C-alpha cells in the first residue's frame, strides 16, 4: 500500500527555530511526518492544535503505537531506529527522548514535533488528552468534585481509567492518586478509542 504522501523531504538547515505556522502548511507537514513514521507503527495519528483546526499552530503532535518487535507485523526498522536514522541524516534534532514522549525539532521547517508513544490499551485516553487544548485535557482527568469532567468513582493513572475503589485499597496515601504506592486490585477499564 502506497502512503498518500511521500516521505519527509527535509533538508538540514542551520536556521532551525520554533515558529508559528498557519494551519494548512502545518497540516501538510504533519501528514508527511506521520506518513514517514507510519511504516514503523501499528497506528499513528495527528493530535493537538492541528487536529483541533487551530488557524495557527506552533508544533506538530503525533500519537503513535509502535509495531511490536519480533512478530509478523514487525517493521523493517523499529520506530526508534527510524527516528535515529532521521536524526543522523540531519532531518530531526532531538530535544527530549524518553520511552513515552519524544520531542524533536524538524530542522528544515523549525517546527517542534511532539511524539507521544503509547499502546493499544492506552490509546483512547492518550489520544484524547493529547488532542487538548490544555484546559480541556486537564478537565478530562480531574474528578467532578474538583471541577473536572471525570466521574468521582474513577481516576486516570498511567494513561488508563481505573475504578477508584480498586486502587485506593492498595495505596498507602489515598490522597496521592499518582503513586508511588499505586496498586490496583482490579483491572482498568478498556479505552481503546476516545469514545470509550
């Protein structure tokens, strides 16, 4: 299957600075970046201000599920290998690089690429949160008792939705819902898509 856009035709440049870009060219660039990374992903989608159709955007946000290693569906190169190659060739300049979040600068355009790496079980929550805007995302993960949209019987932890009772039994301090003493007594809710 041929991707709808050719791979990123980035050319290294010394003029790489973050800048604001109008929606249409930003979307076209985001689509090209997405399509370049897609061979190493089970799923990859544009999120953030581009997905929200903001008239001017400052970065490209992508949410990706990498293809698993050692399976029939393994890519010719892993997502990390593909990104390493783009860095070595001067197309990307790394800013931050962790297992779940990477930030790079697209050298030619000067735009920032925020890449959120997740898995199928966390996709719905992560994709919704990373679409934003920030105030909306915060309201999604904040309980109604504290002014948010999340039912008070639930909590978000590590990109998953948990029934609060199944978590607090194992926590030393029930007011600290982020851990480090997070321990669940039942599985999280399934949220493979945003609607879930």
